[in-house]
């Protein structure tokens, strides 16, 4: 089992879990109040201050900036986003393609901004490698490549088994897909670096400040965020709470807090990396239904994640990143299957976090001018890059700009709420039980994608 379970995440192991900065010290009146100190909130504050340094901005964070998914994720800075297929069907291929192009560019935007602001986040732009290890996975890989090419040439390269192994030698690989629109990062370094930058820019960052409710503006009163230490009133109150949104008053069924878990091995020797051919620091994934994701860290560990226990009854969240023993065992088994040479490697750290899942699996950005409330999120695990685009979009909406960003299909996209309990819990448990069953069928030799997974996709609204 893991030497450490929880303590927020491995990404804080070297420097320790941050102590929260100063909390809100009474009522405040500002131009913009941002609730949530993760990537979305920090990028929004950053671009607003860059555009208009005179803006009075307060950012409220329950624990410390990067406590949530921004400090716990797999470090995939890549161009995927939640809802592209649904956006194309509902709003047209052209609008979905415009958003995909901006997501492609957003990878470079994050890399370039981190460099310009001297944020050392262990960034290596090695691209994204995804492998297929069964015939049904290979079928899905080919469909993925065809779909990606529909959004522009040169966006993805289909690889033979040998070509994929030359990048990263994953046992049992039948084929691969590689995209240049990806980078390995240390996620906690990026989020903490952003927090320091916006603080220097003049944003009032209040950590250790839980928000109980976000209240809309009325004819006689501006919108506000209510905390135990005071109320912040603003022209605009922006919700950037992602997987923790269900904890706000009235938001229990808005986005479902889906759990994802990770493990990090001990540092592995040079001979392992030479044997695995993992020299380009690509981020690594697969085409399973309950998929995995991994990276080679700056200190030569494998950090590997997957779903584990997907959801806790009543939209509860974890306790400081701790995860279940059985989840650690599941991730250990994936590690051993993918890299038999690492089968004896010690697991040094395990942790978990939550990500926000809308009922239709589509990310959204919105600013309601009547209430003064705005929000962004529902990234379904693809938020590292998406949050940057969301922050820039919220910035333009707040400033009243009519830009390419404000015309994207996720702006104003409406999503119905999740079912009440116990239907919500039963549905998610059944969905992931079906995906795991489908993966077992396919690993056992099934030649085509399991119909169990297709039914789960339809019932869940995932595709």
C-alpha cells in the first residue's frame, strides 16, 4: 500500500501542504468577487487585472489556493474539453471547431504565460500519447483519430504498435495516437505560482475563507458572497468552485463531484526509463472505458490515475485527499499491467480529488447580467487547459467585450440538474460498474466495443 494516503496530494509532498494566507476580515465592497482559488478563479483574476489594473478584485478560497482539483490532478496540460461532440450537434460543427482551435492554442498560452511570469511548473511539452491494448480499444482509437482530423490536419498522428512503443513502451500495445497539443506539468506549482502572481498584481486573495452562499443581485442590492467572516458585495460575483460546487447553498444538483484517484511510485532508475523508452515526457493515456492517465514526473516517478470509487452518496467530497485501499490496489494493478518492469516499485503516495460533472458532460461559462452572477466549470477532468480559456472568456464577459471567446458555444449553454438522491448515486454506480464490466469483457478477448459500454454512454448522457 501507499506510504502516504492523502495529505491533499503528492504534488505538495516536497514543500509541505501550504498554510492558508489571511482570511477575509469583515465586509468588503469590490468590483469583482471570485469564489474559488483554483485554476479558473486565478486565471480569471489574472486576465481581469491585466486588462484593467484599476479593478478591485477579491478572491475567496475555503482552504488554500490549489486545495481542490488544481492541486491534485494528473498534470495533463492538453487540448481536450468536455462537450465537443454535443456542441457540434447542437450548435454546428463550425462553432465547435472554433472552440477546438482555441483550446489547441490555449496549451501554448498556459506554457507561455507561465514562462513570462516566471512560474516554474516543471513544464515539458512532449505531447499526448494514448495507447490501445485490445482490439475494441484499437477500434475506438481509429474512430478518435478520424474525429480529430475532422477538426484540422496535423492535429493527431496514428501510430502502429511499434511506433507507439518507440515513444512509451506499454506492454500489450496494439496501436497509439499522438498529439502535439499537450505538456507535462506539476499542477500544484502552477496553481501556487498563479496565486503569487495575482497577489502581486493587487488581487485581494483571502484563503481560509469558506463561502456558504452566493446570492444574486436584485433591483435594490448587488450580488454578494456570504462567509463566516463577512459578506463581499460586488458588481459581479463569479463562481469558480468546480467539484466543490455542490457544497454551496442551492447548488447540490448543479454539478456532480466525481472522484478521481492517483498514485505516485518511488523514483525509478535510469535503466527503467531507458527500457520503457519514456524519454519525451509525454503524458500517457489509454482507450479503456474507465481510462487511466499518467505522467513521468520531474523526479522520475510514474504518477498514474483512474476513477476508483467514482462518487460518494449525497455529493460528499473526500477528507484532504485520502482514498480507499481498494482504489490503490486497482491503480497498482494498472501500473503492473502497463509496466511489468515497475511491478516491484514502491508506491510512495496515493490521493484523490473531485472534478465537476454536468448532467450532459458539457463544460459551461456564463455571466447573467440581471443577477450579476457568473460561473465556469464542469470540466469533467479536462480542466487544466480549459480553465485558462474559461478565465479569459469570463474576463471578456465581465468587461462587456464582444469577442471570439464570448461567441463560443459553451457560453450560455444550459444544462439540466442532476437527479435527486438516491437516483444520482445509483445511476453513477451503475454507470461505472458497466464501464468496468465492459473493460473486463474486452480484455478477455472481445473483438468489438462491448454493448454494455454503449448502453452506459446513452443512459449517462456522456456522448
